[in-house]
């Protein structure tokens, strides 16, 4: 179980297992690999299409991609290419039931770690992933762990700042007016991304619920008033 034995975030005392995304349009394959790899101690996400895989990669960081090549929407090789362009340190293991010399050559050119033909055994996929993860230099993995921890810290700060702003709108009428009239200019001094500022100013409740969580009635007052104003 290399995941829990080797992956400890520096300075946190928290064990972080390698994060793996399984991309395959067959549910039975996805669920089977999820069960096998989770038992090995890995953190596993699933994607049943190329588009879903790319969206997941945009939101999260992964150590390894297990990639089928034949997908219902985007060619699996194209997904691998895009992943490698954006995050070249991500390891890739190809699994396919439609192998060819050309696809194998293309995969290796993109830097994949292994190319497995379906059906493969549990031992084969476990060995392939273990070897792929061991290819990486330890310092690279440590850096990714640190980045992951820092990303979580940034998300926490962002959530805290949004809540601070919304709470202030109910306690400070001058701030309420300033925010209503001047928009994001009133948010200088807060540690907010442009996306968060836009969500507050426009009253984007869907974004706030997704990225911050449920709000109290007190915190919702400004959002509701903003939406009422837009409706008029």
C-alpha cells in the first residue's frame, strides 16, 4: 500500500494518498478499478467521458490518469495530450480493448507509463500503477502535495472572505450601499478572486452555494436584494 506508506504532506502530519482518475466509458470497468485501487489505498475519481475527465482535471490535481482510448465524445489520446500539456508531471496508464501499433507508438510519444490491453488482471493494473508512480522523483511528488495543501488553504480563505463580506452587508449599511452602487470596487482589501467578486456583485447564488456552502438568512439578504434589483 504505497499510498499511505509514502505520502505524508510536509509539516502537516496528514497522509495524502496518490490521487488517480479513471477514465473509461464502461461503468463496470470504472467501478471495478475504483474498488481495486481504493483497497490499495489510492484516492480515486471516475470519469465516463473525455469531457468529464477534462472538467475534473480542471478542478482537481491528479498524480495519475488511467485512460481508455475509445470514448463516446473525445478521443482518449486527445485527452491524454491535453492533460500532458497542462500538467506534464501527471503519469498516465492506458487501458484499451482496441490496441494498435500506431496507438501504442502515439501513447509512448506522449509519455505514458504503460499500455495495457483489456482484459487485464488486478495484479497487472496494480503493478502498472505502482511502477508509474515510482517513476516520479520524490521531490516532484512532495511539491504536488504541498501545492494541494496550499490549494485547500486558498479555498478555505476564499470561503471565509466571501462569508465575511456577506455578513458585513447586513451589519454595515454604508458598505451595503457602496457594494450595491460600486460593485467590485467596494471589495478592495478582501482576498477574493475576480470570480468570487463577480459572484457577490451579481448575486450568483449557485456559484456561492457551490464554492462556499449554504448561507444564513442574514448572509442571504444582500444576495436577494441584488437579484430583486436585477429583476427590475
